C-alpha cells in the first residue's frame, strides 16, 4: 500500500490511539503507561502501524499523519476525540 492511499480507518482504534501519541512525541514507555500496556506491546502495535501506513520510522509516521490532516493545529489526541478549535 502506498502512503498516499493510507486512510485512518485502516488502523484499529488502538493503533490510531498509539499512532497519534507517538506522532505527538511520546516514547513507547510513555504510551504504555498512558494506555496500561507494556512498552513491548506498544512496539508490536507500531510494527503493524508502520506496515499498514507504509512508513518505517516514528518521524515518518508523524509526517504522514500531518500531511493526511490527522494531526496539525490540534494535538493528535484531541483529533481522535473530535475536539474542535474554537474561533478566537
């Protein structure tokens, strides 16, 4: 699958949750602590996420999610839960 064809609905809810935290800069350990997972489980999820998205690094994942509009003005976690920016 090419990166340009990636859709967020191809990731499970848990994978999307992990991907957005990683894209926000969290380490495997931090993600694991937040989600009550071991860092090895987070690592396994990341391998599947990389395969599904066609990227090979955390930086590549963050860049791809930004280009796809999944992260940007909002934190990735806000994006998952549908928090919207309010006009100033």
